[in-house]
C-alpha cells in the first residue's frame, strides 16, 4: 500500500514538473495511506520537486508529524493537507505556485473569490448543469502556517475542491491522485483563459457574474 501510494504520488509529481509548476522549491503534494489512524505521505520540505529521489516523501500522522525518526522535514504547509484529510474523504492534495494562479489571486483577491461561468472545463469539478458556476475562494497568505491552515480550513468541504492563496498558489484535493490532478489542470486552464480574456475584454474584470 505504502509503496503503491508512493509511486502514484511520485508519478503525479513528475507530471506536474513537466508542466514547470515547481519553480524554485515551491509546491507540495500529499496522498493518504490510511484512515484509522490517519497517515499520509507528504513531500519533504525545501526540496526541488522536479527531481525524483528516494527521499521525496515521508509518512506523517494526523498532526502532520513524521511517524518515524528521520532527518527529513515534512512540508512547511503540511497543516493545510491535514485540514483536507481531517474534513473530507479526499485521498490526494496538491499545491503549486504558478504565475497564472498568482496573478488571478491578486486580480480577484479583494473579492475573496474568482467566478467562472460558461466554460466547458467547469465539468472537471463535477458540475454538469448547463449554466454551471464555479467559484474558487481566495484567502490571504499568512506567514504563520497554523493561521493559514485555519483560514484555509473554512473553505474545505466536499471530497474535491480548490482554494487560492493570494500571491502564493493554489491547493486542490480529490478522491484520488487522478482526480486531484484533473482539478488542478482544469483550474490552471481556467486561470490562463481568464487572463487571456482580460487582455481582450478588460471590462470583464468588473463584471459580476
Ligand atoms: C520557497 S518556495 C515557497 C514555500 O515557502 C512554500 O510555499 C512551498 O510551496 C514549498 O514549501 P515546502 O516546505 O517545500 O513544502
Ligand atoms: Zn506554497
């Protein structure tokens, strides 16, 4: 089980790396290994997530603490992943910093959310109705991680979801690695689309959907 999950997460990490979504040492990923007790693999802190090594992940508990003695440190943002597994049935959570998600979070940050409507890729969020509306919350970026995790937690519900952290990045979750990656890719598509649209129709910025 542990090995399977490790490989699954390492494969997703490689795919996101191919898209160049791990600038600097940014980004962190997690995958659930067991429910009772809660155990999940999370990326080790401060690493270049574009590299694949035997020390990429470590197993942590429901507090985000390493389960075994190790020189590795869990991701600085492990508490956000803890909130996801504490509050939902999600099994995988992904966090990336991209230029697009940062710009979107700044442009729409004062609204506390960004809204999408009439875009086919909204279906990736399991919204199949004709005029589906997708709202992605945008929270403030706190340097103090327990405070950030608390603010983040208010928007964590449902087994799939996404939250933007202003001028920082996005964290998404899904029932498995495939679904979390789908949500992440769809979000980044929508952000790029919205930014391109604003170049051509700047008034869209002020339109309330
Ligand atoms: C130096 S990059 C940004 C980090 O502060 C953080 O936001 C991040 O995404 C990666 O931190 P990490 O502790 O490696 O999981
Ligand atoms: Zn981050």
